[in-house]
């Protein structure tokens, strides 16, 4: 059967010699095509005796298998060579950058970020977020909050007014978010736990004051709350907000018309360069005002002060942002300088959560 | 409120240090803003004498002085002061002394070749009032070698208290002392004044001339004459007291009133009796009346104000300021001393209206001690007689101090109820008593607590608790955890609140940078964006360009883009989410989100780059932002219409309105009107959008969170492209709607992949390429069926949009 051996050697030699797909295909056709040499041999099997067929058949089929396999291997090798050659010609300057993504360019104002941080903290303590209009009545902004008509405390608020309406009353821009507390107490039954963040306005402008600023107030009304709870809430809030293990607060008696007793709170800190570290250092910095809701305010809002009580506190959001993130100048918050916004702003996906940490 | 340590000690027996006193004041609610100890920074300055002064060998203006400092041999000092001369006693600083005004520490020096072992000082170098041109000239009896500040009695620290408006009693040094004594820092030693017997009836009568319902304006007016006084400069102790807190001594009579204003929070007034014609009448001012006041200004009065007048007219503005014409001067021999009570609101109103801020107004508008009006007058008389001599008349009194005492039925448990603190009833009683409250136990754990006359702020139980708490110390409060809500915290945000915060992150994710701009804009800006409503104008804007509540977020953003461009940042992409004001009532305050793009800040890229063609941001970028926002908010935009055109602040041809019906507009997008930008002085074009977040339809409320079943076909979708020719004015959206409507079951999607005008397309027409995705539902479509669908699409396009298939 040297014929078969020869045929095999010759075919395999041709396969190896084929240096492109076309040549390889020609070898395939010559061997396995309809008129190919191996196909011709297979065609002779039918005329053989069963015994001969058994031995010859196996040999011819083995030959076919070898050739098929070698064809496939050679084809794979040729394809691989072709791919390698193509890859060699395909190169990029990877130092070129595509345009920046929108996620990279966009920023949130630090105030928005801080409001989300506040919401996350207080939601955990069971506080809802209450809001109200910026344009308020004198009644909600002052009278219901126990600012007597003509009292010097009103003067201290540097209020923006509108022209008197047909009823002779003039509306005003709220000077604090406390009218939202009034609205909440007038419409909700205790227990109440809310924070009231929002824009507030005072007719005042210098290095540290802007005619518009942001405030968050907290209000808790129920039948059990006392100043000890207020102290705890403020400690927990400030620890969580500034992301420190401990804060040291100093309470000082003070005066606000709408709380009694009233206190101002200083927080211990150390100033170092542009940084402020809390829970250490020699300085005490005034940070917020608070107290037990004044019985007159409760009465004005339809609550019996001998049954209900609670506390309120207020703090500047802008100021919180400045203290935490180190912006030196309040006025820059409202100038919309893109350099400032990019520098102090937050990335779109910097979503503050308690699970992931407020500022990651 | 300013006071000095030595002044305080005239009312308080104490051994406490300055620091202890300051800390206690702050701790008990009288916040110390500043303690200025003038001696502390001057303790190294010594009284010295110039023994010899000789011209400097190398400088015309300098002298070489030999100075006796009281310690060892005389020192050589080079001095540039023209008044340096032998025999002069002055102030010397040795090397190593810190010079406050110059903010440096003095070293040994060689000045023009001559050694100088110290410095002779001017007053200004010590930050003291006086001449800056020469060195200080001390009297001959000044002891050489003494510490200057001690000798000059500069060592009286000044305490500045940031007084809260509820504490008029602490606007007097005695009131401050009382608080400190209550806090355990010493003994309150102020004694009530002893009355001065009147030697004769007061020759000047007083009439309170008010209608019955106006009587509250002046409840009490007391007056007394002291005749035969000798006015002149006050003694040093009184001048020092006044100067130490920044007041200017004038003459004895006036200084006494100023002294008592600060010492006892009892403002008084003195008239020169010879300048008063006839009796005094206290009444409302009359229209047209004027008063030349002690500050040298003439004030126009009106009937809202109360005056003290004689026959000739107003002499003094009640409780606010006296008149120039009846004031006391060196020639005064007979003085009328007034001590009165006024209505706090009226005083505040008058002071505010006339713009007068005085120490008297400050105290009267907060509420002076009514029970001290007469004792205050006695004390003043005493001082006048001590300092000026003279003989006092009897007191004439019109009206009476209000009698009502404020009594609070106080359950001691209230302290625990509000503060959580356990304070023994006895301790609470002691604190209150020390503060001047009268405490009478009226039952188990209850007391009747009478507020002292000098505490107008005490109204009820909470006020009593505050008194106990502030003296006990607010630091005693024990931090107590607030009970947590049960279970996992429930969501707390309203749908609109969620919408706003999602909007912010979505727009930032679009590459826009969030700005926070003023809620008020200029009238011009407001009018440009549909505002300018007079009811939304501030009556007292802080600046003319911040006068109107913003009707839109866009004016603020446009101005911001303009400012950034002026700084060299021409490509800006900004947004803001927040309130806008379309009416002055609550419903008029709306919540919007708006953004703009200027220059090359498109949605795809910012500025020029190699990978994408350079393109100015346009209306389609704004539309993309608006739609990205709506998508992020989950707004079902299926029923939303996009209508060409928008309000006047947009480019009429390059803008659109987004609405769910003509009365349900949710926002606008497009290029801003070039003329408006020109008027606002901001270079365009600027593409912008504004969406009213509170106008978007609320998502449908559903019982469960289950999403609708997902239907997936095993059959392959197929795609067919169509090129239609339509009129140039035709809207692609309409064409698309026609195509999609051709077979709602089979056509899964259709999108425009090409819009073309020009060669190959007839004049006035455009070609729109639409790729249609067909999703077979039950079986693979045959060629015949596909052809039939294609014909249906073309027919619909022709019927609805007058489109023809491009040849």
C-alpha cells in the first residue's frame, strides 16, 4: 500500500507548503474535494469485498482524518499568521485622551452636598425634612415666634420687606427657617421630629454676611424631651457631620425670643493653617443656637405647653460647609465662579450615605 | 455693655481673678466678647527721667540722652523726639520690650554710629491716646523706676459684654455684680440709696398731658431742683470711670447722669433750670415741631414721639436725647433732674425713626427697673450735692410706677421636666433668692415666685427654669439619647424633595456645574425673564441690582456665565435647582431646575478636542439636558409634546416648549434671545433650558413595586431604512410619529439617522432618513409581508407629513 503512504506524504507536504488560504484550499480540493484523490479512493470501497473493505476502509479513512486534521491545523496557523501581521500594522497613540466624560466635568455645589449629608444624618434619627416659602408673613416669621411687636430682637434681624399689600400688611423674606417650625406645629400632631433647611435672608452684607444664606433648624416636640436630649442630638449630629470620633461642646445661656431656656453652643477646635480640627485644641468656636421651645410659641401654634415640650436648634448650612470643607469666604458661595465650583464642588456620584460614609 | 474690673468691685466684694470673672459671666449668660487689660501689654514700660540730652554727632534730628531708669547707672538712649530734654520725666522701654503699636520687640541698637540701650516712648507707641509727635511728658512727681501702667492707673481691665436684649438689668454694673454674686463669685454689696430730704418745694411743676389711652407712654415722671450748684469738670475718679468705657467726660452734672446710666442702668436727664420757661409738660410732639438735640442735629418730630416741653416748645426727646437749648453747662447754677419711665416700644420707634442711638434709648427700649426710678433720682441728687454742692428741693412726681408684680406659680419639678436635671428645691430657692426673686413655698414642691422689678423678661415657668439653669451651670446638663424610632428608619423625603436632589445629581452627571445664585435679581433681569411684578419687589433691597425676586433661574445663570467669560472661561456649563417666584403668595413660589451652555461646552465635550468636531453649544444640547433630566426623574415623556417656540426670552425660531397639554407646560429649552443677551451685556449664543420640577406629573401610585412582565420575542428583529423628502418646515417629530403609527404591533422603534438639505434634494425640501426596527410577534415575516409593511409606512408618512420616498 505504498500508494496510500505516498499519497499521504505528498498531501501533507502540500499542506505544509501552502502559504495562504487559497493554496491550502486548493490542496483540500485536490485531496478531499469531489474529485479529490482521497475522495476517489473512498469511492472504490464500494467495489471491494467486505474483508478488503474492512482493512482498506480503515486505512483510507485514517488517511482522510490525518489530512483533515492537518488542513485544519494549517488553516489555524495561517489565520494566526495573518492576524499577527494585521495586529503589527494596527497601533494607536494611547497617550491621546478622548474628551472628558460628563461625569468628570459636572459638579454639585457644596451646599447641595452638605444638605444631603444633613438629611442622611437626621433621617437616621427619625427627622423628616420640612420646608416652607421664602416669602413669609410677619406673623409666621416673628409674632408667632414670640417676637413682640417693636421688640429690639426684631431689629436685630435686618429684615427685607415687600411693599404693603391691599390689606396694609407687608410680607417679608424669612430671616430664619423658624416659620417652617411654626407651619409644622400648626399642621402636624406631636410627636414631631423635623429639620427645616432652606434659604434665609437678612439685609446685611460684609466679609462674613451675605444678604442670602442657608440655615437648617431642627425641631422635636413630644411629651418627654428635655435639654439633655438636645445636647445628645447636637453631639451626635456634629460628630457624624464632621466625621470625628468625639466633639466637645460648651453650652452657654443666651437669649432667643422663641426658646426658653436658650443657649448658644461653642465647639472645641484647633485651627491649623486653613484647617479646623474638632474634638481637640484650645479654641471654642460659636457654632449654633438652641433651646427649649418657648411656651408662648407652643401656645401660638395650638399646643399646650404643660403637655408638650421640645427643643429647637438652628445652624448656618453655609457655615457648616465652610468649617468642614475649608472654604475661607462665604461670599464666594454665590458668585458661581467655575474655578471655585470645580475646586470645592462634589462629583455627581459622591452621594453621602451613612452606610458608605458621608464624604467617602 | 462695657465695664471695668474696679468699677465692678464697687458693687461686688470678690477675690476672684479677672479670668474667673470673665468665665463666670460667659457661663451664666452674659457673654464676654472681649477683655482688654491695658496694663498686661505695658508691664515692661518704666517711668524714667532724662538727665542729659546732647545733639547726635551724626544726625541733626536725633539727640543722645542719658536716662535714669531708677536701676543702676544712667543708660544712653538715642531719641528722635523734639521734646526730649534734660529733666523731662517720661516712659522708657528697655531692650526686650514688646512695643504694641509697632508690633515688634525692641533690641539694642546702634543708631548712626551711637549705641542706644532702649527707647523713650510716645503715647501712641503704647497705644494710648495722646501726642504721637513727641515722647510722653509725665508730671515731676512721677516716681522714676515705677511701672508706668501701675503708676498711671492704667491697670483697670475693661470687660465687654455682648448683652442679649432680654437683660436690661445687666446694662448696669450693679446688675452684672448681682449675677456674679448669685453664681457664687462674691458678695453683692450695692446698697439702696438714702433719700435726700427736700428743703423746699420744687418750683417747677410737671404735667403728663395725655389722653387716657395714651397714659402708657409715660407712666411716671419725677423731677427735682437742686439750686446753687457749681458745675465744672468732674473729679478724676468720675472722669476715669467714664473714659475707661469709652465715654467723654463733659461736666459734673452730665457726667453724673452718664455714670448712673452705666452704674445702675438708670438713665436720667438734667435741665438747666434757668433755661426752662414755666412748668414742664410731657406730651406727644406736635406736627411740625423740631428739636435741636444735644448731638447738634435738628430733628423733625411727629405726634408718634413723646417730648418734654415748656411754654416755648420741646426741650427734650423723651428717653432718647436731650435738647441743646436746655442743657447744663459750666454756668449752670440750678439744675432740674429728671427720672422717668417710658413706653419701651415708643422709645424704640422714635429712636429708629430718627436714627438716634443713645445709651438712654438702649436701656429704655429694653425696659428699665420701674422701682428704681425714684431711688435713681435720690442717688443722682446725692451725687450732685457731693460734687456740685447746692440745695435740693422736694421731688415732684407725676404718674406712678406700675404696681403689678409678676408672680409665677412654679412647680419645682419644672426644672427637671425641661432640663432633665435634678436640682434640690433648696438650691433652686437659694439661686432665685440671690437673683432677687422672692420665693414663697405654697405647697408640696410648689412655690410662688415673684420676679424682681428689674427683670421684665420673666414671664413664666420656663423663664424661672432658665434662671436656675444658668446659675447652676448649663454644663451640668447630662447628654441623654433621644429614643430611636422603632425598626428600620422610614423614608423622610417628599416626592418633590427627592426630585430636587435627583435633579441635581442628574444635571451634574450631564457635565453641568451647579451654581447657587441670589434669589433676587435686578429689575431689568426680572423683566427680561417674565418677571418685574411690583408685588415681588423688595421695599428695601440691599443693592439696586438685587431688587426683584427672580422669576426664573436663568437670569442668575446668564449673569454667572457672563462673569465667567469675563474671567477668561468662555465655555461654561452651569445649572441651578431651586426656588423661583411667580407670585407673592405661597403658590407663587415654584421649584425649577435650569441649565445653560455657552461656547464650546456641549453635552459631548467641553472646548476643542481632536476626537470630535468643534461645535458650539446650541438648542439641541439644551434639549438633551432637559430630556436627560426628565429621564433621570423617571418622568413618563410618552404623552409629552414638544412645541416649537418658547417665551420671549428665547430665540423665537430656536426654542421649544415641553408640555403635557397647553395648560400643563413643564419647561422650555432653546437658545436665549440675542437681543435680551445684548441688553444684559452677556455675549451669546447661550443655550438653556428650564424645567418646573413641581409641574411634572407624579408617578402613578402602585400597591406593589413589581414591574410589568417582560416580554421577550425569540424572533429576530429586522431593520429597514427609509429616506423621505419633506418640506423644509416640516417637523421631524411628526414624521416619526407617522412612521411609528403605521403599525403599532410590528414597529418597535423608529429613529432618525440623517437630516440633509442641499445637492440632490429639491429646493425648499429636506431629506430625512428613518431607521425602522420591526419586531415580528408570532412568526417570521415573509418578504411579501415586509413589503406590505414598508408600503404602509410610506403611505402613513405621506398622509400625515406629506413625505415622499426619496428616489
